[in-house]
């Protein structure tokens, strides 16, 4: 009798117990429910504008147009024929390569310095982060003032040292303007590179460094044969992220040169702004945006491949 009484509640508990498959389905539905709000925001704020810009790239849509007219690849052909897109793409690539390369080299050198022991190292490390916390537009105006041809700090220093006979309008020449915007962007980005590379250096086992130095390796050999292989994954991520950020750069260049002189610093972002808000040619602006997006796809693909390998 007691055995039968015990069996009944056991069967009832088994009947009430949730099935594994049912739990998994409820968890999946709950997870989808949680993902719906960010998916809706992504669709409204990013996906829809992107698809709309992609559509407008194949239409003639200007301030004088009563309604958009489908012209196929006409916008792309116009950009190619007048040399706008090719020249802008070359300027963009030059800026990205120079800014990323110099940021990495200087960031690595400064990370090596900060990794050594010296008085007030903590203070120097803290001060090194200041460019990172400043607004990029403020940094742009700061460098534009230092490079100004009439009252700039650089001219004042060089004239006082006797290295110049007369002031130089650094941002008024194509080469000087490109060097100026690259310098400003490098100064703004060095703290980020330095922080990541310094973290990588500090995670390097000290036993390996000590063993290399016992074997007679100089500092450059330790950096090349011990630290570099350890930092390689961090370097790959940093270079890709730096290139992606520089491909999307707008505010520093626009505040310093506005894309000039003579389109010398007109990158893709500046060209989109010009076509859309100065020429009011939405179709051409969208076409430039498509080329810009395809250019960004290269570093983005490398970044995604790196993430998938890590996973």
C-alpha cells in the first residue's frame, strides 16, 4: 500500500517536470524577445538608412529634381569620368596608411618607454592619456592654431631658432595640409595604441626576457624575437581597428582644412558631405558612400576573420 502511494507522487512529479526540449524552446523564445528591441533600433537607425542610401546611388536625386530618376550606374560613371572618386579614394588610402603606420610606430615606441621603470612613471602614464580624452574637434583646432601661417606656435619656434626666414603657411599647401591632418590624427590616437601595446608588454612573462638577456640578447633583439611574437595578435587587432577608424575620419580633417587645399585632404567622408550638403546631389553622395563602404569592407573583413579565429 505504501509502495503504491509512493509511486503515485513520483509519477505526478515526473509528469510535472519540464521536458528538456521545452525548456530550450522557452529559453530561445525569451532570448529572441530580449533581442527584438536592439534589432529594431539597429534596423531603424542603421540598416534602413544604409539600404536607402544604396538605392539612392542609382538615382538622379538633386535639389532641382522633383522626384528621383533611375539612371542605373550613371552616378558612378560621372564620378569616374571627372576623376572625383579615384582622386578621393587615393587621398583616403594615403591618409589611412600614413596615420595608421605612424600611430602604430610611435605608440609602440612609447609603450616600450612606459614599460621601463623610471621615477614618476605612473604620472607620465596618466598624462599620456590626455589626448585620448580630449574631443577630436578641440584637438583639430589646437593643431590648426599651432600650424597657422601667421600666428602659429610652430612658426614662432622655428623663427626664434633661426630655422626659418619667414612664416610658412603649413596648411595652405597640399603636402603640408596632409602632413598636418595626419599629425593631428596620430597625436589623438597614440594613447589608444600605447595602452593596448603596454598591456601586451606587461603580460609578457619576465622569465623569457631575463633568459634572453642572460643569453646576451640586446634590447632590440629582445623586442624583435621575444616581445614581437607575443604582441602579434594585439598588433593585428590594433592595426585593423586603426585603419577602420581612419577610414571613417571626418571631424579632424573638416575642422583643420575642410578637405583643402585643392582637394588635397578630401577623403571619402568629406566628399560625401560636399556632395550631399554643398552641391545637394544626394545621388552622387550616395554613390560615393557606396565606394566608401566597399573600401571599409577590406579591414572589416580582416577584423571579423580575426574574431572568428579567436572564437
